[in-house]
C-alpha cells in the first residue's frame, strides 16, 4: 500500500462544484485509513472553522434566530440523520447552556429525528437541520415540511450549493469535506459550528486555540485506545453508556463502532443501563462508559461507580472515556479494559468541553477497534457487494 503523505494542518477539500455526492473513498488495505487522517486533521480544522464562522454573517443571523424564537416562547428544534443526528443532539446541549448563560428563560431546545419531523413538522419556531454533505433526503424533507408549516429554517452543512442549502432561510457552511464515509469530521464540524453560535448567543467568545488543544490531546491517546481496542475487539457486542451532555457522544460512539468495525453495539443512558439490560450481558460483552460532563458531576460519578461495580461482578469488559476530574475517583479495577483520560476543558462551557473533549477519543478508540478486527472503516462495509446492494435498497 502506498499513500501520499497527509498534512493534518492543511485545509481539507471542499465539495465538488457543481455539487455532487462525495465519491467513494479510495481503498486502503491497512492503516493509516482515511478515518485515521481525519482524526489527525480535526484540531487544525476546528481552529480554522472557529476563526471563519466567528465573523460569518450567517453565525450572527442564526444566533439571533435562536434568541428570537426563545424570546417568543417558540421551540428550537435541531434535526438530522445518522452522525448528523447525534451532532444535532450535541448542538441542543450547547444551545440550551448558551441560552441559560444569556439569561434567556423558558428555552425549549430539543432534538428530533429528521424522518419523524418531516411527517409531523413544526407550525412555528425555528428548525435547524444538520447534514454534512447536504444530500440527506429525510433531513431536507424535514426542512421543507417545517418551512411550509410556518417554521423558520436553517441548516449546518458543508456548502450552500448542496440540496440542503437550497431549502432554508439561513445556511451555515462548514466548508471542508470528510474523506471517509465513517464520518468523524462530519460529527465534529457541526458541533464546532454549534459552539460558535452558542458563543455568539451567550456573548462569551470561543477560543480556537483552546479547542484545538483539547482535540489534539484526545487524538494523542493512541496507546490507551489500543489497550481498549485489544479487549473490545474480540467482544460479542458492545454497550456504550453516558449521562448528561455526554449522551450524544455515547450514541455517536455506538454508531461509529458499528460502521467502522461491524461490532454490534448499542447505546444506553447511564440510568437506563441498570434497569433491565444487565441480564443480556456476560463476559463477552464490552462496555464503554463516557463520563466527562462536569454538570451534576457528583451524582453522575456516584451512579457511574455503581454501574461499573455491577459490570465488574458479571465480568464485563469495561472501559471508560473519563475526564481528569473523575479519573482519580474511579478505582482502576472498575475499568479492566482500560480508559482514556480527557482534559477537563477549563475555560469552555460544560457541554462544549464534554462534546469536543470526547470527539477525538471516541473516534480514536473506534479506529483502533477496526484495526483489531481487521476491518476497513472508510467504506462502512460497502466494499462487500451484499452491503453495497443493501445500501442502494435503503436509498443511501
């Protein structure tokens, strides 16, 4: 295998002009995969995106639209599909916190799955779609239906030239395209865009260097990720559990692991995990706890300890992505499969610190699980003719 040297600090390519769906990622028969490169590129990408969006008129327009909807006691709904749906859920956490910081009371900021929103659109308020390439039919349908029903609409996408860019009132462009179909940039970019909008809403600027440093620290945890992957790569199935602003990251990790390594995975809220799901687990079950959100930290930590203690009795292969503040308070015996320790993100709002602090670690662990299972993460199994036909049958 021969690959051109990849510069993680260089700007990624944008979408084709005229717009078309991204082409199939080139085949790599071993690491570094395109996913590997994208993880390495994310710190510099985030810095560029923050600098550009901070001065973008669309950022100010979207922040004003959120403020106006909240002031009018109208809902703000963020929507998407797949990775864009988990990013939408993350944006909800960011905007809720920013609204509180701005003194906006009574904010209703929620996430909805795009297909369901298209069938039951809002008659008012603001709908924000998230679509990395901008061609997801369900998301575009939700935006069209919501606009027709009377809602104001916006989208976070790579280009206003995409189908998604033709629908809404406001288009926030991220500009740089993910080069793997196992989207990591497609997850991070809308989160960063949401954080910039949140900063505009709250009046507290977002420091691009702090964000880039946080992401780079997570991407450097290679040996920790490899230890976890060695344990989870041979598991029969994987559960990811989280609470608070860590929940979108938990859902994203379950999706990423299935896409990249084909290991059956599921997400459970921390409390939900302990209500009926343990009987289906055994020593062949992998478990990843994500515990980074500093809001309500005492209660989350106490419940996490109980969950890990239960997992230990059964013999689950438990691992964790955990913040520095929590790490000393979790006995190492509770995570026999290892852990990645994440910086606390001091100086960033709690949801931003949690979501951006976990982005590169969850992606890195995913990429290393793919290596352990000898799968190519970039094509999400579409190199197999049956799975390629299944994707076509599903309209993807």
